[in-house]
C-alpha cells in the first residue's frame, strides 16, 4: 500500500554534487526543500576507509559492479550514499575550459554559460569546498610524474582539489575518514540541513507522478528502520529537481515515461590504466595518488595519476598476469590516460528491476586512436622518469620497457578486443541547451514539455567537459538554482 508522506515545495532527488548545491541554495532562500537520497548516511569516522570490499558494499551503487556494455566493455562505478560520488572521488577540481563552453554554445545553443557567467558560481563552490593545491610535499609518485613531464618538455600542472588538508591517507575511493576531502556529506549538506532542508535517506525514488505538463510528486520506497522493512510512499511537490546522477537520472525519467532526448547520449571519458615499476621505492599505496595532470595533448588526451592499492595493482596487472610482479609492489605506482570520448552511449532502465540500469557505449575509432597515442605518450613519460617497465591494462601486451616499445603505439592501434578500460566520468544523458533537436532540457535544466521538472546533475552537461567533471556539475547546478529562484521571485 502507498502512504502519502510529506508535501514539499521543492523535491530534490539525489544528494550528490548537483543535488547538494541545489538544496543549499534553496534552503538558504527560505524554500521548503526535501532531498530524497537512496543511499545511507554514514559516519566517516567509523564507516569510511574500511577497505575496498566493505566500502564498495556501503558506498557504491551495485557494490561497484556497473559494467558499461559495448564491443569494448568498460568498468564504471558511482556512489550511492549521502553525498553520492563526491564521497568516493578524488576531489580533483577543474573549471569548465573556455573552449568547451564556446563549443557548447555553438553546438547546443547553450545560453548563460560563458566563462564570465560561470565565474561567480565557480568562485562560490571553490570557497565552499576550500579548493586548493596540496600544502604538503609531493608524494614520490607525483614527483616522478613531474620529472617525466619535464624530461619530455610537456606542460603539466598540479590539479587543485577539494581536499587541501589531505593527510595522504590514500582513501579517496573508500571514503575519506580524515574529513580532509570535502565530499557533500561534510561540506554542503550539513549547511543545507542547518538552513532547513529535510534529508530523507534510504529513499529510492521509483517513479515520477505526472499530470499533464506537471509532475505532482514521486513514488519512493523508504527504509523503515523500526520494522526493518521498506514501504512505498508518495511525496507531493510543487517542483521536482532530478539530481540522481548521470545514469540514474535518465533511468528514472525513462521509467516515468519521459524520454525526449533522455538517456540517448551517454558520454564518458574512457580511461586506460598502467602500472609502472621503478628501481626505487615509491610506496604509492601508502600515499595520496599522483596530483599532476599532463595537459599537453588536451582536449583529446589527458594523463595523470590513478588511485593505487594492492587490489588495484593486481587488477591492472591481471591482463598479463605474472604473480611475481606483485613482489615489486612498493616500487610501483598507477597512472592513466583518459580520452575525451567521441563515441556515444545509451542509458536504459533495466528489465530486472530498478537497480539494473543498462549502460551502453561504443568506442569511436577516434577513441582507439587517442588511447593508443595516449599509451605511447604516457609510457614515454614514465620511462623518461626512470620506470623500468610499464604494464598497460591491455590483454596480451608485453610490458613496455623501451622508448621504441612505447612509440610503436603512435602508429599501431591497440586492438579493441585487448583493451581493458574503466571510467568514472559519465555525463550528457539529459543535455541542456536551446537546440530542441538535441536537448532534453532548456539552458537552465527545465525539462522540455514540463513546467515544473528540472535536471541538475552530471546528466545535464551537453557534451564532455574534457576535464574532471565535478566542478562543472556544481557550478552549473548553482547557476540553475539561482536562475530558478530569480524566476520565482
Ligand atoms: C571513483 C570516482 C572518482 C572520481 N573522481 C573525480 C575527481 O577527482 N574529480 C571530479 O571532478 N570528478 C570525479 N568523479 C566524478 C564526480 O564525482 C561526478 O561527476 C559527480 O559526483 C556527479 O554528480 P551528480 O550529482 O551527477 O551525481 P552523484 O554525485 O553521483 O549523486 C547522485 C546521487 O543520487 C542518488 N540517487 C540515484 N538514484 C536515485 C533514486 N532513484 N532515488 C534517490 N536517490 C537516487 C545516488 O545515490 C547519489 O547519491 C569521480 C567519480 C567517481 C565514481
């Protein structure tokens, strides 16, 4: 039986990067706001940094098993907890590059999104999250990367993070127990709640309830801690902001029969990881991940440091397994090459229930070219930095030991079937802009054909930002929230 629970002015679905900004701005403006979050609220001091298996169970959607299917399958993960993926990400922070914004304007007629339009929103987010450079000496894995970039003469830069007081505990992906990383659960959400926002956790929104061009409310399944069961409730709202992330926002919309340009344009940054072995001790898994990115080949190709634990090392090395290699774990560090992703994908609600969303993505030929070039460049850099061997996540590929082995991939192409790819950056499943032939929502996230339904998360980015996306998601979300408030007043 469905009960009628609360009625709220604004309902926000999802408490991640997009949902938290939206909630805070609305609550501070005196709006009656309720956030429904499917995941649980965790105490970082007891529930975070518990190791990969336990963290995946608590903090990740489907325990971290969300393959993106296609001719080249890709491992993908996202958060399902209070704070969403910001609880398990590395906190790297970028502003959306000018060129990207100009392209979005040209391709999607995206309004109000110039560098100047977004600057105050980036300023605000950066202040809220104390975004900045590390205040500690670089870890060895970062130093080495800098050395390699210098040797190659390539531009590289330490990327600011939403974790300026990082204690180098190497727990980004398992939840930062020190509280240095400013995930939403310790940054914006407490402020939103203090300002009056209601956060209901363990609340899985199943369906949006429609009436004409309006969403009148949602049906959500709620944890009932007293009985230990779940119950279905209906929550009515005047306005609904869907901020359930790049995969679940389109899945929920499509489940609710809202399909216009929804879930048809999944974009990702495909990522190829490598493990490099050095003659000296690196202790990468006892330290923060490498903080530098090489921008020389941007926007198509970026390189940087990957989260590295014994488990991640084993996974990366498993493509060409030789157990003895792990003996050198202390001398190893993980790095990646990521490409902008020119292929296209799809999100569809699963037929096996709400937790079986199907993700598809086909690598474009250009992606394979860029990944091959990127592997060549990254290997050159690591060899120049002193690596003795580079082990790419490419099945059947012997380790790269010489410059000649490395540059081979500038001309040859890695066979698709041999690529072991992952990604943690997904977006563009409900693109915003004024182009009705391409966009699911207008430039400020209002869904086409609806008068009170909005998207305000990574799904709205019209195309790949070409950089780590959290900054773009948050700045756009704030811009849209203030635009909404303006329109109401
Ligand atoms: C491992 C990892 C590392 C990353 N590293 C970086 C990085 O260093 N820098 C960077 O810029 N980006 C990084 N990202 C990406 C970044 O975290 C995301 O782009 C960003 O968090 C997306 O924000 P969002 O609001 O769209 O979704 P999320 O932050 O994922 O929030 C969505 C929320 O909605 C909830 N939800 C979903 N469906 C429902 C439903 N039906 N009902 C109720 N609630 C629901 C989810 O549980 C989740 O809490 C990383 C991501 C991952 C996974």
